[in-house]
C-alpha cells in the first residue's frame, strides 16, 4: 500500500476513534439478522426515515424465524410508507429461505449472504464485515464520494470501468485487521464530513492530501455518466363508494408498488380534465351504463420517486348496489381499509 493510501486509512480510523459521534440503533450490532434488516430498510432510504421502521420491525419480529412466519399483508403494512416495495418482498423471501433451508441460521460467509434474495454486493459486504468481521469493503454512495474526492478520480462511478476501479480501491484501503470499524468509519465520514453538499473541508483531517480539495474540484466529483430521466405519470384514483364500502385491488403487475392495494385506477398519458376523464374509453367501460354520481371535491397529490413523478387525482363517486367492478377488485368497508397496505400517496390521502 502506498504512503498516501496508508495515510487515508489511518486518518479515517483516527477520526472515527476521536471525533465520530454519529449514533444509530444498529451501530455496533453483531446480530446478522438485525444488521441485514437495517441494511434492507436503508436501501434507497435516509437514516432518519428508516430508523423508526427498524425499531418497529425488531419489536414485531425479534428473530428471522418470526419474520419468516409473519403473514405477507401484515409485513407490508408495517413497511407502508418506506417505498421500493420490492425490498419488502425480497426480504420476506430471504427470511423464509433462511428459516426453511438453513434452519433459522443466518449465513456466515460473504457468498452465502450474497446468495440471499435482494442482497447485492454492498449489503453482503456490510453484513459480512459488521457481523463476522470479514475483510470485505463496503461501497455505497458515501464511500464512492470520499474515495473520488480524496484520490481525485473522475472516472464515472456508474461506468463498468468506474465500478471496477472503485471496488479495487475500496478493498485496498480497507484495514483487514478491523474491517467492521473501518467500514463504519468511512460511511459515517461521508455522511457527516464529506457530505454531498457543503462538505466540511475546513475541518477535514484528509484535506491536506485530498486531491479534489487541493485542486478546487470538490463539487465536480464523483462523476456520473448517466443523467437521471424522470418520467411523469398521471393517476386518477376513483373511490367507487357503495353502502359504506369501496372497491380496491392488489397491484400484481411488475410496476411500482407491487403487492400493495389501490382504488380503481385510470392512468392517462398526460394531464386531463375531469370531463375529459369521463369521456375516456376506460371510464366508459368501467361505468358500463351504470348511473355514477361524483361526490365531494377532487383531491390532488404528488409523490416523487427516484425515476418517476406521480401526479394523483382522487375522485369520490357513488355507485349503485348493482355495480360490478372488474373481477380482481374487492369490496371493502371503509373502516376495514386499515387492514390493507397501500402506497404512501394513498395513505396520505386517507389520512386527510
């Protein structure tokens, strides 16, 4: 290892020992189930948002066998509001694999952990190092940023060459004698010192040798080659009400919010008026000659996902008792809606 790389590793560990005051409930945890649970919850999720979910899951399911035995709907309701619901589906599948195939014993090798449903290279490295102190370097957004800035790397992190370069470098600067401590240190350092915006360069112990800081490139690295394209979608939720109940269905197609429930939905390619919606073929096919009366005022909400912006309009309609919705819809009393898991945007509407 070069002198610069040794300096990097030594400084991070020294900062962690004397200055790192970042607190999280899973920090220092050695139980692989709890570590895995925290890592799954934190995928694409801020620590502040994931923290209460972690505590609720641990309270509800203290062991992996408890989680494996839980009904799907119950687990999805507990996950409600976290987003990226495929994580929850994969989490349940992994828990049931551990319970059924491994007799409730969590895998204790990197390859065994990586073989679990929904576990990628980063998560496997995190669990392997934190639970078993195995020498596998983590590589998340914080780590990419710290490495790119200190070593002055402008190779795009999302390119094949970039992934290979950063993976090798992260492993090289890892302290193999204390991988768990080192991995936690570099992630915490990226979160509280080498932040994406307004990094604390004036108090950074790495600044004296940081390539980006010395050359005024802090705001320019790390580099991504692909620009994120945000797709706009227009959802019109129809609350078809009859005798104190409403029609809902479970989303089963491969799209956002799979396995969550929703009201009758008509999606349009562009914004449309209520009159335009009423004249659409989808609305006409739904009503099929029944007398449907709009009640109340429409509500409009927006939810920003990573790759999509959902513009949702909620419309309440009264339908006669003879109305028959499409086959996959359930008629549920309003006071029973709390038994079903919904996307956050619908939960927000219901909470109103």
